[in-house]
C-alpha cells in the first residue's frame, strides 16, 4: 500500500490520537467472533484517509450541526470503523477488547445510540446511500451549505434496488454536498459493464476510480472538485473471493 505522512484533520489535531501504523494493533484488540473480516479490512485505508485528512469532524464537534456527516452503510464489518474512531479519540481504546460481547457498546453492527461519532445504525445492505441522500436534502432544506455528507458502501450493495434509486435521484437533484465511497472488493453479483464509476456518471455524478490502498490517490479523489454534482469514489481493493469474479465489469 502507498501511504503519506499524517496530516492534521480538518478540525485540527487531537491530543493523544493514534497514527495509521497503529491501526493493526487496535484491530488486533478486537478478538470477538467476527464473521466479516474481509468487509472490515477492505475499508481500513479509505476510512483512515477520510478521518485523518478530509472530514471536518472530531470528538469536540460530533454534535455540531455544521459538522460533516459520515455514514457507514457497510456496517456488517465495523472493526476498521471502530479502530479509526478510537484512534481519533471518539471513544477510549480500552473499549476495543470488548467488541462483540454482550454488554459492549461495540456490536457487530454499529449503533448510533451507543457509539460516539456514529451517525446511523447500519448493516442491512442498501440503506446507507438512500439515508445519505435524505441527509443531504435535509441539510439543503435547512440552508446548511457547508457540511459534506459521505457514505461508504460496498460494491455488492449496488445490487440493491434502493441504491439504484438513490443514485438515480441524486444526480439530477444536484446534491453536490453528497459523496459516495464504494469499496470494490469484487463481491457484487451483477456488476456494471464499463465499471462501477460509469454507473454513477450515467446518472449525472462526478466519479473516479482509484487504488483503495493508495492514500495519496484516495485523498486526491476525495478532494476532486465536482461543482453542481454529487461525487463518487470507487476504491478498488483485493478481491474478497478471487475465484468468483463474474461481474461484467471485470472483463470490460
């Protein structure tokens, strides 16, 4: 993977925060029964770049109405998300060993009522992007033009009709504060001829495809200008199941 030097978050550096090199150790503290290891590790680099260099959010501003919003739709593998939130000081790292236990706030699906910094409860595929569209619309209706809305989805979630409807709506609606990060680990059943980015572009989005382990490429794609249009970044990572790459875009 390609990394860059740690830079302060948009909201400023956090006292006692951990660096990217410490994330494997933080992940290793979560020894609970996790059924979706690849879903968690596939998101680690992209999540770090977002929280370290892009999102205007910190523990001190988590309740600020003008904060950026990050929605994890790929909630069935939250270990990387928890590690990044802990690294950035949203909750103590000593919560991590309790992951998945009965009385831990860190469940197998993130719970916005239990985990500081979490915007939505998630895990059921196909819900995050529609919720992000609604969030962007709500902020627009309130006259809040500053906050960015980010949602992380998996490529397999694009098999869900709810996501197709959401991305088809967002482009013509000109939701230019909406950003979708697609983690592509080749797990989609159907795919899209020409690649995932072309699906968003056909609906009026700005879109880019990058190496999901290259921090510089991720940052540049995240920060690319997209006036008047929502923006999608497709982050390609190692396949979840190499023997099952049957989606049309793999041969495109």
